[in-house]
C-alpha cells in the first residue's frame, strides 16, 4: 500500500500557526483603556504612561499604574489631585503660564523644547485665577495639521495640558499653541521644537533553508518611549479584513501578538528587506517565522546621520516536513478579489512558514463579512 505524507491542519487564522492553542496575530487594542474621569486626570495619566513614560521615574510610573487601576474600579474616578499635581510639577521642562498675569502685563511667552526624536510630550500648567484643577490632552500631528493647535480652557482655575506632538521633522520647527477662554484674550504661544537628525536602519531577513531573503513577522520598538514603528516593507492588511475584529483600531496596519516569552505588542508582516529612517536611540527588533523557527530578539542603536545595517537568519529548530507533517490552515478569513489580494495572503503564509491555506467563502460581495 502506498504511504502518503500526513497533512496536519490547524483550524485557526493563518497567523496562529506559531502556537497550536494561542493566537499569534490576535486582534485588539494595546495600551491603557480607562473610563475618562470628570476632571480628565485619567486620560492625561494614561497617555503619559503609554506614550511618554520617560518623562517620569520608575516609582512614579508604578504609582500612576496603581491609581489608574483604582480609578478604573470607580466609574469616572479621578486621580488624587495633590499627589498627581506634585508628580506633574516634577517633570523636567514642564512649562508654567499665568493667563491673568500675561493679560495685565502684556507679556508674550515663547519656549524652546528639545525632543528625543520625531515625537514627544510637552506639559503646560496654565493658571487662570482661582478655581478647580482640570487636565486636558492636545494632540498635534505635524504631518496632517497646520503648525498650530487651539486648547479651550475653563474661565477659571488651573489646567494641566499635555501636548501630544507627532511627526516632527528634523531640525527646528516653529508652531503655535493658543490657550482660549471665553472671558480673556487668547494667548498664542510660539514653541520652537528641536528634533535630532534621523538615522537609517537597513535590515535583511534570510531563510534558514535557502539563505535568501524571506517574508517574516517583525516588531520594531523604540526603547525611548516604547512606541512601535511599521517596518519599511510592512504590508497593511486593513482593507482585506474590512473593520472585522477591530482592525482599523490598530496602528499602521499592525496585528497584536501575545506569545509566551515575548512581550505582547504590535507586529507586522514584512515582505522582505527594508531600509528606513528612524529617530536616534536604542531600538528592539523581534522577528518571528512560525512554529518551526526560533524567535530572533535583538537590541540595536540608530545614530543620527548614519546607517545601521543588520542581517538576521531565524534558525529552524525542526523541519516537520521531513517527518511527513506539513503546517497548514484550513480556516482563513481574508478578502480575495484580485491577484494582489492573493499575493498578500501568500506573503503572510510564507512569513509564518505555512504550506497550505484554505480561504473560506465570504458572506458578502466584498468577501469581508464573517
């Protein structure tokens, strides 16, 4: 009797072949997700922890974590005001503005602020006479907005404002923040942002079988603030998933990964080598190639004006096909309406070393409803 090779199929999404029971590319939202407080303190604290942890000490981060958990247990709970204000006052380069004093004296403030890279947080304590203390976030993405941001303030009291600045170009950029109240003249403050020159990171990922370039699952994290960046050859699968499973809530087309021994976070399917500009500093790269390869984890330095070149070859620790077993996925959810759609799916399969895919029949004309 002729012996046929065994075919082992996993009834999970294509990204899940890295573990038999745990989804690799699980979907969801990373970071702190707290119920907004009445005075805005939990929202400001959450962004401070998630995006700018380097602004506070380790003990302060631990305190914020504890207080945010306590506030989460009480609907719309606030952080302890005195302790939180003391923490904010300790942040280096926090700016103080007294609107009443500015109005009476006609003083115009201007500030210089040094950023660690192309993004950063700038904290203001804005006083406007006696009154309650509130906390506000003011996002500013210089890639899509004018070089100004308007911050509405209460007519009285103190407001802590965290300016959340992103996509700042190299060198010096001047932009303006307008603090607006109903009963005083708006104060427009020029801010000169100084961002260091970027460096470049060039990465090659090779197959352990052939020694040639191969797709892979990659995470790239800036250790300065813990933020993730999409690698230069990352593929965005958002449209092929439509809005299923919170796809559009994820950053830059990423997938969330949660594996034992690997910090959970955002990963991307990369089609091959990449060369990209990055802020200077320490970076962590993690590379995955499926269940039969060992993960690669490395820390590297990016230097302003220089190129850091790295080559990685995830080691295959076992080849199950030699034993007649082939990794596969018989339950794939993904829109396939064109050759390009199919090519992207095949790239994902190659990135995770999957031999067989079975795409399910979808329930709508765009083939995204499931």
